[in-house]
C-alpha cells in the first residue's frame, strides 16, 4: 500500500467559490489568479472548476503555455509582465496580455517587431512599493506606451497592500484616481481581500477583479472573517491516516525535543504526515487536526514524516483512522486551512504552495 497521505482538489468547491466571487464582483469581469501552479493545486487540476472565469492571471510563461495547451482561448494576463525581450514573441504567439511596470519593459516593447499590437496593463505603484510606476511618473509611461505601434489597448492597474487590514484601500485608491481619472482604459484593482471587503468603494473602477486566495476557499481576511462567512469552501483537502497509536502515562513526553508532556494518561495517534509533505514544522501542540472528522489537536513537534495527535476526543480512533490536516473530512466536517496556518504563524497561501512533490494528488 502506498503511504496514505493524499491531497485532493475539489472541482465543485472551485466552481462554487468562483460563483460567489462573481456575485461579489457585480459587473466586473474576473481573472482567476492561478500563479504558483494555481496556489499549489495544479493548473490542470483546477482548470475544469474555474473555466467559467473571464480570464486567468499568472506570471510564469510556462504556466501560460499550459493553459493554452488546455485549449483555453480566453484572456491570460502576465501579472509581472515580460522578463526579457524574447518573451514578447510568446505574448504575440499565445495572445498573452501583459503588465508593464517599468521603463525597461517599454524599451523592449518599442524594439519588438510584431504585426499584432499587444494589450498591456500599465501598473501604478500606489504605495505597495514592489512593482509599478509612481503616480507622478505614470502619465509619462502611459504617453510613451500610447505612441507605440506595438501597443493596442492600454489598461490601468494597481495592487493594494492592506486590503485585508486596518489601512484598507482608501489612500492607495485615492492616489490611483488622482493620477488616472482622465485617462481612458479599463481598470483592474482588486485582489481577494479588496473584492470581498471593499467592492462597493471600488465598483466604479473595477472592470476586472483579480481574486486568488479566495478562489481556493481561504478567507483572505482571517481571523476577522472565516471562509465560511464569505461562502467559500476548501478547494484542497490534505488528508492522511493514523499509522500507529501510543498509550501515554502521566509524565511521558512525545517526539523530538520532548516538547509535550502528558499530565494524565492519554492515547495519542501517529499520523503519516510531516514537514517533508509540506505540513508546517513551525506548528506545534494545540494546532487543530480532524481525526475521523472530530476536531482534536497536534501534540509536540512535527517531524519529517510524522506528527502526533491527541486521541482523547476520539476514543474509537485507531490505526487506519482518517486524519484531515486541512480541508473537508469524509464526514463533511471542515477544518479551514486558515486556522491551521494561524496555528503555525503563517498564512494559507504558504501552506497551499508548500504541499510537497512527494504528496500524490487526487482531483
Ligand atoms: C497574487 C496576486 C493577486 C491575487 O491575490 P490574492 O490575495 O490571492 O487574492 C492579485 N493581483 C496581483 C498583482 C497578484 O500578484
């Protein structure tokens, strides 16, 4: 028998999450963000559940090729644009729309020989300070692009740094508006958190929205809200089984470093899942786990191939019992990935992207 760990991608959950986000988006069209191999789910595995999207956004040219190989003929947006001049040939060949965030990309475009003018998304750095032109340099970049025969349509874009937090989107939106209000072109502003929390404030400037994490069933603003609050379901379940059971007496400890010591007699289960599967090693005693759909807790340190759980709430559990590390159990009980991530001091994005190559996937 193969080792029992398994990642399952839920097509129906993706479909329903997409639908919920389309409702939130109102009249805006929606890019499903599938960068980083669809946040670790696998582009080919999510495609069926997301094919009702208006477009796909990603940043790796190979991933764009994979989408075209699936016969996706609709829009594809390269979120970081081109990395070198010859990428423009692929943009022409595959009909990719691409972000322009720096003058060097405009230089490459100006030198590009093409019959087909390209659609570009000019990106403003409205405060995130990663990619884009500062507001005071934006118009000059737009004017330069607008004069190029290589350019077809220019759309305008920015990205929020705190759409899920206390700062919100107001200041960045204001900076964007002030510098662009009289420029023509479609706008795309919102990630998941902006779409879920600030759709109304941004509605007038939302021709396209760009949700990623919410598509996969994470809340985007956890712990203020849960995925359930937004009507989102886990698109991925990471499951395994108990491969051993131990009886602890008072004073017995568990695992490397003996970081957990029993203060009473208790049964514990050993799960075939460790940090070499992508489960966060920074997690520890108290992190939530489901055994046979019943919520219990991790005990002690996560090791490479195993972790241990408290079986006190599930006395019937034994070798072979189902363990849900995150996602949905066979009984339908849900363990939100956001809660598992919080217990490990990280975010759901990192857990989804970190599922290791040795974990088999079922779709
Ligand atoms: C990743 C990304 C998104 C999606 O962000 P989520 O927080 O996952 O919704 C949107 N826009 C850009 C530019 C991105 O890089």
